[in-house]
C-alpha cells in the first residue's frame, strides 16, 4: 500500500478534505469515501459515461481521473442538482419525457446534458446526439433522452413546456 | 357538473389502465438516490475479486495462495479445495447440468473462476489477486461446435466421463449435451418430397451478450449468531435464487433473505446464479463479515451468460404460389463449457418451437443438438423469451428466402401465409396454441404508413442506375412472440411451476401496499402494477405502494424475464385486486343495507343500482373493513393471488426497415424503422413506447455490430466495450412506433407483455433489409452482425 495524501476540493458546494492513495480513482473516492453514489460504474474504461461528473466546468468520466488530480477543483455531481427540494429542469425533463428506465445511466446523462446546456442553451437534436455520444444507455434507445434534454432546454430558456406523454391521451371518459 | 367531465376527473385521479402515468421510480433515480447493489455498504464489509484462467482449456497442476494470503489487508483466498468440504465447489445449473464454482482441477473456458480473494477494499483485493500463483498445463481447445463433435475432439467435460444420458436424454458423443426434437418428422419429410418448391438456408445467430449497463454483483452477509443469511444480489429472480442457495447451503429457506435492490438493467443477464455469488456467500459465512463481489465489465462480457450462438439450417417446402407446406429446422446449439441455459426444465431449446411464426404451416419438424465447447456458459434469453429470438429469426429469414426464389413480393408472401383471424385459437404443428392474433390489418397499416409501393419503386430505380453509390434494402417482419412462461403443466424451473404472485393489503385510510414475486429492472413495475390495481379495485394509483424484490416480504414468484411480468404477475395483480373489490362490495352492501347484487362498481365506489346518490367510496369501505364488517366476515381488506396461467400469450407485430448501404465502404444507414406492436391491452402507453424504443435499439445493436467471437486458442475477442458494440446516441436510428390492440382472451385484463417483441422482431427485420439490399445480385442470406467491414466484404464478393 502506498502512502496516502490529503486532497481538498469543493463537492456540490461543500468543502471536502479526503485522504486517498495516489492511485485512487475519483469514482471510488466519491462512491466509497464520500457517500456520493449517484455516479455509477459501468465499465471503468471511459466508455460508458455512467460515472460522469462536472469538474471545473468540464464533463469528466470520473473512472479516468485520479482523485489527487482534483486538488482545488470544483466538482458537481447529480447530488448537487436539486436545490431546496426543487428539481433541476433536466431532472424534471427526464421524468416528463420518460428519459430513463433502469436509471443506471441517468446521473451521468443528466450531468453531461447539464454541461451541454451551459455551452449551448438551444441545441438541435443532432447537436444533442453528438454531445451525448459518450454516455451509453442500454434501456431507452436515446430518443426520449433527446426529448428530455429539449424539454429542459426550453424550460431553462423560460419557455412553457409540456410532456409529450399526456396522462389521458389514450383514454376517453 | 357535467357527468363526462366529472368522470374524466375521477379517471384522471385514479391513474388506471391506459394512462401515461409518470413513473414512481424516477424521483430516486434522477437525484442519484437509487440503491443498486454496489451502493450497498455494511459495517465491516469486505471486497472480493475473482482470479480467472487466462487459458480456455488447461489442467490446473497447482494453486499457490501463500503470497496472496500474506498480503496486508487480505482476509481469505478461496479455491476449490476450500469449497470441497462444503460440497460447494460445483453447483447445479438451471438446465440440469453442473458448473464448477471454482475450477476443480481443470479449466474449460477463458476467464473461468479459479480463486476468490477477499480483502479490505477493492484495491487490496486486486493487488492480492495478482499474487495467486496458478500452474496450468494447456490442453487442446475447441471453440467450434461442429469440430467439438468430431470423434477425436478434446474432451471438454472429464467429469461427465461415461455418462451417456444427460438431463435431456441420450448423449451421442463426449461433447454432446442433448438432442431435442419436436413435430411430426415423417409427415414433414413427406411434404418436402411432394413439394413443388423447396428452399434451404444455413444461418448463424452469433454469440452475443445482453450487457446491461450495471454488471452483476452481490453482497452477502451472514449473521452467525442468528444463523441468518442476507444476500443483496442483481437478480431477475430472487425467489429462485433463495431456493438454489437453500439447496446448496442446507440453510433453510426461512433463514435466507434474498434482496434484489434497484437493478441497472437485466435483459436476461441476471437470471442465473453465478460462481461469484456463491463464493461471496461462503466467504461471508467463513469470515463472519459481509462480503461484496462486483464483476468488472470484462468479467460480465466474458463469463456471466451469453445469449444465442445457434447454428441453424432452415428449409421450407411450398407450392408455386408461395403457400408454405412444411418447415424443417436443424440446429446446432453451442452451449459453452457448462450447460447453464435458462430454460424451462422440459424444454432444452426453450420455446424455439414457436418457429412456425405467424404463418399457417401445416407440417413442421425441429431438431436441436446442444454441444459443449471451450467457451463460457450461458444461453440466456437476451431480451426475449427462451430461444424465441432465434426461432423468429429463422422463420422470418426463411420466408424471405422463399419469396426471392419464387419472385414474390416479401409483403405479399406473408399475406398469403398468415394465420387468419378466424383461425384463432390456432394449434401449431409444433403443439402450441396461439390464443389470438390479427396479422393482416397490422401489416397493411404499416405498408400504408410508409407508402410501401413508393419505396419499392424507388428501390427499382436505384437498382437500375449503375452510378447510384448506395444499395437500398427494405426489410419486413411480421412476427409472433410467445411470452408469459408459463403454464405449470409445461413450464417449471427446478421443479417449481412458473406461476407468479401478488399480495395486496388495503390500509384503514384506503391506501394500499402490494407485493409481487417479480422484480423490475427498469420496466417500471412500481408504476404499472399500481395502475392495474387502481382500475380493478378503485384505489387511486398514487395511494398504492408497490414492493418487490425482497424474499422476506414478497410472496414467492418466479421473477422477471421472458416478458412474463405483465402476462403472469400482472394477472395475479388483477385477480388479487378483484378479490379486494368483491370483499369491498360485501362491506359496502352491509353499510348501505342492500344486497351485494344491488350494487354496481363505478371507478372508485359502489353505487346502488337505480339510486346512484347512495354510494360508498373505496376509502369509506376500507375504513369500515377495520371496524364495521358484516356478521361472520373477517376484519381487514387483504388478498393474495397465485396465478398459474392457462396458456402463454402471443404478442405480435409488423415492422418495416429501410437501409441505404454504401457500395464501396459497406457503411449502412438505417433510413427508416417503423414498428407496429400489438401487446393487447395497453397499461401505460408511455412506458410501452419506452420499452419498444429500448428493444429496437438492442435489436439494432445485435444486428449491426454485436458478437463475441473466439480465436482458435479460445481467447474471447469481444470482451470490452472497446470491442463489443453498444450503440451510442449517434448511431441509434430514429424509431417510429404504432400499435393495434388484440387483447389476449385468457388474460384477466387482456394484456400480453411487450418489452421483448421489439428485440425479437427487429433483428430479422434488419437482416431482411440488409439481404434485400443485395437480393437482386443473388444474395439470399449473409450472417450478422452487419458492421461495415463485413458488409464491405460481402459487397466485394459480389464484384461491387
Ligand atoms: S465507468 Fe467511467 S466511463 Fe464507464
Ligand atoms: S436507463 Fe438503463 S441504462 Fe439508461
């Protein structure tokens, strides 16, 4: 076992000091030492994006970064999205547009989509598909994820939004 | 208030069958508060890593664990020798075979489990795994099932030496597992000799993997003082796991609690019991501490349960008009080193005999041989019912081969052979009774929606133009699935009938809790089961908590796979709800001082016939159930139902796919995919659409890129996400969905199950489109997956 070091960073707005081995990956520190279990492990080889977090304004696959590299950084994970019991428009969009099924990819998806909407508040479907290509989903086929992101983008631009799945569409009284 | 408006409002509040109710599961998932197996953390928990064989076939001369055990932070290193005294070095499979938990003197596939290292954390465990020294002596390898059956082929299973009879009858060779036949061979052979036309086609359905985004894993926690074993496990069938663990450990089932927490996708991968689970349990018992084992992505892709690997030869006999007279199929099924297929006990090829499809084929015969090879075990149903994907693939490809031979349009030949609406219930020549179907309107709706004639005209134009850089292919499938296993007279697992169950308790305030024997892996059971209860019992869905996955609280059930949750558990839910409703009727009658027959049920209340102002709501009735019931009635409002379905259900669909294939590069674009599904009664249209998108995307993945190939040394070549194709948002096509509704006549609410049809139906649709692109050049078939390289090779072989 190698010597441990203390790393300090901001996580969802709170100051954190954590002791890690230099070889420890950020995803393991988050999940096992800091009880941040929203980001998931789908591959540990940078392919799936389930572990996506936002570090200093960039999407990062946290299975591919060492915790010691985060010294002084600002980290945002899915746990930091809802504020005061109010969901982030992306979280609302994913529910309203049925952008998730098993939910395993969802924290990474939302975190990645957040970065996209920061850079491009009005993306086309093509741009969304391009931006989200580093995040795999095995359940949804992406179509409703695209819609969920469009829903959130519209809401964040201040437009009125409605679900494309009205409750009673197939029912008449 | 206008009666209609009022009704509408009450219906809206109820959120019953037919509503696109938003999912109750979502709030925890979108906030990172899901509870998946790797999120579980117990005091004193240790972490385990598996040591695996680098060789596909080798004798183990020795295993030295001294260094690993001496490594700081290591608590145990288990090998087969440690499991032997407990008789746990081998375990039974669901297919009647046995599988080594830890290699017992030899390994027979690459990455086979050899030793289990338990340490303080995952880093220490991984370090120590490197220190386990195994001395192997390599043996000759066979990865081809046909070569495995040659007389001098290496013996893959020395433990079966001298056993000429396996779980499914006679074995004709040391690497042969079973031969299974169904249908009338003589009649079928005669139909072939008398036929005006016959066609034959060989095809390989490659070895693939369901690859859910979450890998498999478990946390075992044995309480030595109480003698209780609790295991959190990524399982699609927690009760079956409990029974297996009980059998293996001789701990009574009452002392075993299996919990399936949130599951990050299953698709068939999470049905079986894997060596890692067993080792984690043993380690926890031995060490008296909780032990977590989570497999890596490569372990998942190369050890826990592949799907398919069927080598199929199909033949059709027909008359000149294209009317099919007989189907003959021979299959060589590569099962890998242990037969760990998840199939009902009596059917070693699952429900492959649904292979006569949506067509009125009078004669059929099927023969399947299972074979051992030096590949990892499995044979699970990847988003389908047992072997149904293979069956549907075969018949949907064969009918196209016949169409090409006779020069009949591929939509037309299907119409000529459909089982007609009036023919249901329809008994197939292979002994299945299709309960319902209405194929012609479904196909016609699709053809019209895409303007089929215009597409064929465009294709003809492109074929005539030698300068056109692309080939256009149109694929059609009109498939019938068989799901909802199943009637206990024909389906059991380990001797347990494939029923399912539901228990509902209504609380005094009119809210309720329902528990089932199934387990959601993303299908949204918490949402949809509540909708069924709402419609059937009048309790608003928002007032119903749905629980599943914990064997200590849920009634016994066979789990979720093969689209059985809606057809089987959904029926139990409906029937339990009806029991609640009938008891509620009696209580209401008592409260209103009328006879139960004078009452009618209206959404959420009982009303006196002819005097609708006199009514009792379910909320009022629930309260009365705990203080004012009729004389002689037990207090409370509860119901349990164990549902043994009388038959399977038969969802169907009509799909159409248009591809453009680049002649020079083989690159393929799916221009259009139109999917019409008929799953009977639609419980939640939003969730159905989501399931269909997901199934189509997995079908696209299988057809266009997924395979787990092996080299001659038995190295698996698709074992990482670098090599194994999972489509991203960029490649995934845009899906168009549509539906018809033909309810199942024997299901309490007419529902049939949906999640798997799009997978089963889309794969042959892609194949049919790809072949159709080359059909004018004489191609009748080429094997999946259609990655650009393979397609380019095919184009080149045709001189393009
Ligand atoms: S776990 Fe990090 S990309 Fe898959
Ligand atoms: S919702 Fe299951 S992987 Fe995306």
